């Protein structure tokens, strides 16, 4: 996978920290799992930051049931 850039020199990949929510990664990027498996992702991917997701590293919305991210 190449690291393509746009005219402003940015890659087109963004990571947004949502208040009381997940990291939202947008764009086309290489995702490497804990097992070393590589997968190209494109679009929006929500990554857990509360540590409570049953689908780690992806967010499953469990943070909404707690005050862990207050």
C-alpha cells in the first residue's frame, strides 16, 4: 500500500478523538492486528479507547453504558 498525499501534502487519513467516545479513523489505511494480520481498511473505523469493548480493538458502544470516558 502506498502512502498517497493530496495537494496540501496530507495523506487523507484522519484520526479524531470523540469526546466520551472512540477514536474515529477515516480514509484508506493499513490496519495491523495484534496477531500481525494486515488488512487494508477504507472509510470510517471506530477504535475502542475505553477498554471495555467486547470487539477490541473496535468500538462496540459499551462506553455509553459507563462513565469511564467522562
